[in-house]
C-alpha cells in the first residue's frame, strides 16, 4: 500500500504511516536541543519583565508529544529541517557539543566517553545478520558516524563505506561516501542503526536507502525499544507520560516499525528484540526488497 506522507515542519500526520488521527499532549524541548538547534535558552521570568498575565518562573521551549492512533508511533511534533539537523549533528560529540551538553546535563561528558568506546553487543548483531549474508561483504553504514559500531568491520576482506552528515573522520580503512557516490556501488549489507529515532522523516530516509539496494542487499535496521514505551501500560500513559524530548524524536513500537518498513516496500527477513543491560533494549530487523 502506497502511503502519502506530508513533510511539515510541525507534524500534521504520522511520520510512519501517514495517519492524520493524532493525539497530543504538551511537553518541552530539552534545553540542550533548543539551544543547539534554535539558540533558544531557558529564561527566568521575574518581576523585571513586567508581564501582567504571565506567571513567574523558569520558561522552556514548548512542544507537543504526538501519538498515532493507527501504528502507535510516539513522536515530537517539531520536524527539524536540513539546516536544523546540520546544527544538531555537525561535528557530533566534538568538544563544543560535549561542553554545551555538559552545561545543561552535568555528567554527560563521562557518559559520552563510554559511548565513544562502542556498543558491547556488536557480536550479537553480526550473529543475527550472518545467516542472510555472503562471506565477503561490501557494507554501507548509513549514519555510521566514525564507524565505531559498524558490523563486520574487523574482517579485512570486507569493504566498509560510511555515509554520515556529522563530518567526523573515520578509520582510515573505511571509505567516506556521499549519497551520490554510494549510488555507484552495489552493497551486500546496508546498516541503518540507531538513526531512525533521530530523523524527522524516517520514511523518506528508508526510501533513499532503498535506491541503494539490489535484490540481494540486506538492510539492517536497529532502533531503541525505549524504556518509556516498554513500561507504559496503555496508550494514555504512553502519550501523557512523555513530557520532554531530546535527540530521539521518534519512539517506535514494534507495530510502528513494521508499518514503516511495509509502507516503503520492504520485506522482513528476520526480527528480534534484544534486551541488553536495563533499561536499554533494541529492535533488530533485517529486511530486503519486496
């Protein structure tokens, strides 16, 4: 089924399935995001403002949590444009990024150092994918940052390409590619890992990736099974319990992920929920062209 998507700056339809019947609840954009993307800083409203009908107190950037009544996607109503995405992810996790985030979120610098070491479950990802792949691989890691978490990177016989908007340098053995240059290659495996929760229009990203695929290409998708999604007892608590938004602007349910994949004409090869150290869990999906 072909779904018509609307690419609004403020979402009027679900970014997975196109459904326009959305429920909403007030929330805030976390100050690190509002500052880095829009230069909106929190402000204290006091008597010096001389506002007659506005209550005093700390003011933050307002937004809405949206819940799709059809596929269950929970998402931020603000859909960042290209310039805003570049502001957020250019030189991702460099010193200026870390310094600003540490200012708003004390302790982030230490967490970032742990993230830079890479994920511990990479062998489990490779085991999940191995049955669908040949022995020698050409891999495209879409949104792969420096290639730290790219599957099968340790095998010298494999060719690793990285597409990423951050501008971060990769291991010298990996080849940085653009969308245009990547289209000149055939890939055995395309990885889109922990990307779709960050992007304004995940359906659009998958359609771009699909153009890089052949009938023999395996696409690996990985998104967080967010703690809030996992622990919400019903749709009401899922929606109204989400009061703040950070880098992850899409919270996927299993249904939302499968709806998204189906809507762009991909077939599922295998699926797994990997429960790592709490509260972190992920959806793992291998798919191919219909």
